[in-house]
C-alpha cells in the first residue's frame, strides 16, 4: 500500500494514524518532495475513475496564479491538467491511498481510509 501525503495536512496525518492503528503495511510518499510523474497521475486517475480536475485543489495560490478555474474540463484538456498537477503537486488533493490490490481512494475521511484495509 502507498499513501501520498503532505505531513502538514491534518487529513494526511489522520489517515496515517488510522493505517498505523490497523497495523497496515504501507509506504509514505511525500508527494510535494517527490511529485508524481504525468504517467503516475494518469494511472492513479484511471484507478480512481476520475478526471484531473476532480482531484485538483482549486483554492491553492498556484491554482489562482494559473487561473485553473477558467481552464476547460474536456477530454482534450486532460493532459494539460495532468501536466499542471505534476509540475505543481500542491494542487493534488490529499491523501491518496493505493492499496496492494490496486484500489485507489482519495482518503479524506475515516470511512474511506478503512475501505482500503479490508
């Protein structure tokens, strides 16, 4: 199992605590220090069944600087969004957990974290 975290994020710390309490074996990826490549983001999005704008933190300063709210959200624009997330990892919603079976979730609540433990 792998979890993408920002250690300053309370949701990330909570998810890690839940994994620890459950005795789960996992790898932490500090995605701000080790940003995912566009190919890694594409794979995660495919497993999530989401588009890149679905996991974009549009309230971040860099989102405003890039004017992301005005970007089209069409299949043709998917690559542009993925490139932006890879180049600016602070835009990526967190935490993201990928279980050993490939199940991937944006684990913003306890129930979602627990869903990858079974």
